[in-house]
């Protein structure tokens, strides 16, 4: 059977109420932390900058096979950017402030109307969205005006210094999507490292009076403050190009592996028959071989799968022989061997074998037979002779 990973799970264990009280008492006995002042929103954000938060890893969503459709999401990841700022002054105490994250793709060729930017790999595009504080995900699209994606309060701690700093985090979602038929993708390794260098992603951090603009609203005019606020976060965008777009939030590109459809494979039964013990009268004697095959379908044009076999019941002293399933009625002095018909060589368990491409399929032709493993003076006992080889596919 094919080996499938089983996700590890952790389980919370409820603690007795008494233990919780003891922990609380211990915590209350610790020295008190400094008291924080009131958090207010009457100071504007000035001197904004952006820095990376720990970006998440790329996660495969849909494998790239010959059946992949235009628009399929291949990979995605989350990435956060810090919007760093200082707290300014010069505005009335009754004015509340929020930092608005707005975005647009620059007015360049290479970005579709739905917000899909062409990457360095023809046929694979990048979409970038923002998860707003309102719980709605909005995709960044090209346009003449930036669009409001997220809004966060600009907090000032009244117990802090007059020149204190703070930050908000904008959560981005990046997705790699198929923009052309899988058969038209370049041959070889598909490593996405960035977008077309002529494409610019423009991100804004703008200080607004709370409620002045709404989510999804195009910014027609940036705010003008009277009296003016020196260094207020406003109309100048943070621009990202090429590899910088893929790297927002921290991170690098991703290799999109060419794959085949493997979901149909779980167990392949191969019957070797009921055989007389006399057939195995000498060491190394074998039974007639039974042919079978492993076939993967819907392989992408450049898929080059390999397959590795492992003995379910533990490694044999001979790496070319499967152990029999243990049990009180199991045969003794007998094992199972497999032959790779490509080259007519015995299968070595633990080694990787190339599958042969035939159209959009990948095929490995095999034969299996019993073999006597007992020496000349060793015992050969009749009984149940079941074995099991687990197999895994790799797509280098």
C-alpha cells in the first residue's frame, strides 16, 4: 500500500480546578508589572516605514498535473508586513486617528484585470490579497487609484514618552495560479522567484481621521491636515518589484513540482497462487512470476516521478527480498522478490526507481515471485505466505 503521512495531533488536557487556583495565587505573588497608561487615538502616525514579519511557508493547494485547469491555485502562503510609525502631535484632542493600508498594482502591462500578475514562469501568475480587520479578504487589482484594504487604530500610550513608537500589521495572502494550459508550461524546473520586473506593487500606509474612508473604497484624495503635520504618513507608496513582491513579509520563491494524479492508488493486490513446497527444493528456487504494473495518470508534461518500495514488516537481511507477514501459521524459509521489468533487475527495497512516461501516464512494469531464502540445511515450512510492500512517489 502507499504510505500516507498521518498528521500529529495534540490534545488539551483540562487541569483540576485546584491546580488552576494555585497557579493563579503564584502569579499574584509575583511583583507587579509597570502600570500602562490609557490607550488613546488622538495622536497621528508619522514617519511610517515597513518591515517584514515572519512570512509563512508556501503550501501546496492543488498539484500541477495534466488535468490542472486555468485558474487553479497551485500554492499559497500568508505574509505579514509591519507598518511602523512614531506618534506625532499638532491635531486637536478630539480627532481620532487610524492607519489605513491601501494598495494597487502599478499601471503596468503584465497584470490582468482580476489582479493576477505574471511571474518569471510563463503560465503561472501571482495574486496578492489582504485580510482586513473586518474579516474580509480583498484582492489587490490594477488601477489608477489605491484601494483601502485594511484599517487599524493608531494607539498612543499616555504613560509612555512623547516620542514613543508603535506599529500595525497588515496580513497578506499570496497565491500562485495557473494562467495557461499545463501542457504549455516551460519544460524543466518551474521555480517562481518573482513577478515581471516591470510590474510594481504599491502599498500605502496613510494616517486618516477615524471613519473618513471605508473598506474597499478607492482613495480619490489623500488627507490634508490643518495645521500641517510634519512627516505624517500619507501619499508616498512603498514600492515592490520583481523578487521583492514574492518576498513581502519575509520569504523566498517556490518550486512548483510537475506531478501526476496519485489519489487512486492505495492497495494493489497481487496473487502469487497456492504452490507446492517441493517447488522450493534448493536455496534461491523461485515460483513462476506474476506480472503487474503501477500506473500514474494525468501527468504534467515535465513530470518525472520516481517510486520507492519499503518492506511493511521490517527490512530483510537481503534488501531484495520481502519478509512474510508474521503469524503462527506463516510459512518459513520463503520470501517474496520483485523484478523491475525496465532492465530486468531485482527491486532493492529503499532505492528509488524512475517511472517510464507514456503520453500523460507514468508506468512501472513489475513482476513478483516467491523465493526460497532458507539455506541447504535450513527449514522450509508450508503456510501462509503474505507480504506487503509499501511504496511512495516523489516528483523531483
